[in-house]
C-alpha cells in the first residue's frame, strides 16, 4: 500500500487552477522531493493531503485512508507547513507541552523530540528570541511528537545555516532508513538531491516529471528542463 496517494487531484480558486488533474504515489521508506516553481501548486497540494483544503476534484489518501478518517493522525503523519505558528511568549518546552497535552501523548515525548531536533539546550528560551532556523527545528520537533510514520515538510531548510542543513539532511536520511516516509517540498535542489530517492516535479499545477533519482541524475538540470 502507498504511504501517500494523490489521484486526479484538482483545486481551483475562482478562475485560477492551482492544481490540475495531479496524480502520484509515494511508497513507504522513501524520501521524495516535491518540486516546482513558485505558484506551481505545491503547498496547496500538501494542504489537500493533510485535509486542510478541500479539493475541487480528485482524492488524497494516507495509507489508503483520507487524512480526516485516520484513527491516530498525530501518530501517522507529522507536518511542517510553516515555521511561524508559535506564541512568542512561550518557551519551546511549553509550546511542545501544550501540543502534547492536546494530543493526549505521554510526557516523555517532549524531552525526546527536543533531543531529536537538537533543541534541549534552548528548550527554556522564549520563542520570540528564536532565529528562523531555530523555529524550523521547533516546527519539526512539534511534527515529531507523535512519533509518526510519515513526515510532510514544506521548505524545512528555510533559514537553516550550513550546520543546520547538514543536521537536517542526516536526520531525514536516518528517519527514512527506519522504514518511514518523507515528502519534502523545497527549492534547495543541491541539498535534496543528496538524500532523495524519488522526485515529483510539477508546474502550473500539473505533473511534469516523476521518477527515481539515480546516481547519475542531475536534479537541477532535470528540473530546469521540465519546468521551462
């Protein structure tokens, strides 16, 4: 069974076709790069996969089930769609604790995800003092609270310094090696090529290319060729 499936998905906002008859599948245990120019429909697609936007037509499923019908969504999918949705007066620890309580998760998971995201040393600083890169780490820690089998990430490298990029690359590679699934929307082609097994490239809401990334694939060249 596919970890994520998108079938003839379309979304229109007035007369604008943000996503147009898009279909793809993502298998378990993989890192998939979800690529396309600004305005290609990537974020809208991710929001439909997560049940945040209703499609005009078509379906999305996670493990064969629409997101809204998952029995344990927090333990199935972790998502980072933006790294700004934090109360500035809360510390990182209190932010995670609030999410933990709301999701009915055990207390130990907060310390665990702080360690996973390398935030233990700054856990008691208020979020207003966090850099964008630290907010990205906190967003990822929030997504990991339920120990999900699938991660859906929209521009997770935004704001990370070189050390943070290296950390993220290593983390996602290890996560997928556990048999879990990562779907990453990004513009940082050189970074994602180092870890992605598969790529989906869209343009103007339509599929332009989908396939495995072999050792001889030049992702930037492929991207420019299919999106021009």
